[in-house]
């Protein structure tokens, strides 16, 4: 699982990633708690999956100025 801590634009992040395949990695929203979004992924390399999600968000017009964290959920 990976996590994204984003205080704003959560709906856009969910729309972008939930039940979607981005660059060959599939994401499924598992939970949302405050500003923390947790996604299941089919990737074996979770750090790469987190980086891929971050890159996809930053590529969006609304995401290019968004401050958020992406990492591996333990």
C-alpha cells in the first residue's frame, strides 16, 4: 500500500488514481482519513508506485502547484 498526504484536492487525486492504471501500475483507494489517502497497488516496488502516483499528480494542471507527500504505508 502507498499513502498520499494531501490537505487539498483530495477529490481530484481520488478521481485520478482510484481504480485506474497509471503507467502500468493499478491503484485502488483503500481508505481516507483526514488528509491521508491510502491506496492498494499491484506493484511489487511500492516506492516506485508512490513515485509514479506523485509524478501523475504533478503532471495535472491542478497538481503542478500542489504540496503533498507520497510514501509507502507500513
